[in-house]
C-alpha cells in the first residue's frame, strides 16, 4: 500500500506546477535522463514502481491543459530550455504525466480509452460485467465483444510505430480474438450447464477467465506477427543495434502472453469467489442489484495491483544469450563483439 501511495504522487506534484509558488527548496543537482525510467529496471521493485505510475488511473483526470503543460516541460528540458526553478520531483512528475498520455515514438496524444492509465477503469467495468452476466448467451457475446473492442483500441493506440502494424492486421487480430473468446465462453457454458455439479459450483463463474486467456493466446501473436516474421531489434547493453532476431521475438511473446493473462487472473478469480459468499448474505439477498457494482468494485481493486505488478514480472529490456540467436546473426555479433555473451531487446507489453 505504501508503494502504491508513493507512486501515485505525480499528478499531485504536477498540479503544483500550475499553481503560483515563491518557494523552491530543492534544485536539481544534475541533468536527468528522461529517456530512461526513474527507477532501477533490473529489480522487480523498480519495475513495479514504474508501472504503478504508468498505469495510475488518476492520470485520466488530467486536463488537456495539464497534459500540454507537461509536454512543454519535457520538451523544454530535453532541449535545455527548462525553467531552472523546477525541482527534480516536478520534472519527473511532468515526464510521468507526459508518458501516460503521449505515444513514446510519434509524440502524438493517445486517445483517452487507449491510454495505459485507462486500463484499470476500463477493464474493471468490462471485466466486472463479464463476471456478473456470464449465464445469458446474448450477454456473454456482448461483453466478450466489448472486451476485445477495448483491447483493439489499446493495441492500436500503443502500436509499435517502427514495426508498421497495418489496419488489416489489427482487424484480423480483433476478429480472431473475439471469435476465440466468444467460442471459448459459449463452449464452456454449454459443458458446465450439462453438469449439475459444475453448474452449481464456482467453475461457471470462471468461464470469462478461460475466454480472456484464450483470446490473449490468439490476439497477441497475431498483433505481433511482423516481429515473428522479420524479427525484433537486438542490441548491446549500450544501445548499439546488431540486427533483427525472430528468436528474440518468440522469447518476447513467451513473456508477454503470461503477463497479460496474469493481469486478468486475480481480477477474474478473486471477485467470483468473494461474490459467491456475499450473494448468500441477507444484504445481497434483499438487494440483488448490488451484485454488479460490488463485482465491478472488487475487480477494480484487483486490477489496480495486478496490472502494474504483472507488467513488472519481466524486464522491459530483456536479455538473450548469443547462442540463442539465429546462426547467421550469431556469426555477425561474434565477429563485431567478440567475447560478449548477452544481448538485449525490447519485449513490449
């Protein structure tokens, strides 16, 4: 909880920048590297802090004026024209708010629903409803389609501009993931409804989790098929690019898929278990309308922690041994970088 409260400070710190102030107790001792996260990404704690900030839902409340001001502060700092009275915390607060709303490659402002900061509020509503209305076939289809539509917006908004994912590929991934999730949900419901033992237990409430897991296993590889075909950039620890590797792309997917499923798992397992108990209490028996908001609220609490923590499971800058690269790339790197055994790549999210 202390970690969560500490990393949710940026929007409050940044608000201070918009207010008049005559007191500046702390000045920045040296230049800040805004191209790297503030916290050590080689440790789980450092990565968790970084993603708690990145996915902070409070950043959704920032106005356009605040976002543009944050962008100006970041651009000015990178160009050496920053306000010298700004503290290090204020610079980082502006950078973190900037990261929550602008595409890292194009610099364009991301559509609100596609921002990482909207992941928790967006998913808590959709996931909560998927777990509340899981018995009706029309409801199952509607909420599975809604979930994959939301995922499509997030995927498009955060696409890798250098790889060049086409609208056709996005559409194919959307249709395939939606089909997989709906088919899995309806298939599981049919199996469960045919068994009195299963239909009366907790298993039926976990069908949305199975559907989301199936969709992720289809959606992510399709979204990143160009990386699997042509490889992703591999570089030295200093950032010198040495080539492209499909093996690195496969390794990246092996980390991304379980992370994405892990984000959803607590939010789609804990609330059904808790609700199966609460629904038997007098309060919920007398007020059945409480089921949906209670499920959504429980889902939001779980997602607040599972989203950043599962993003932090693996380093964003992942390592790959030279012997794991393709033979032709091995020859190149061994000739250019003799004795170097490890190289790195961006695994993506």
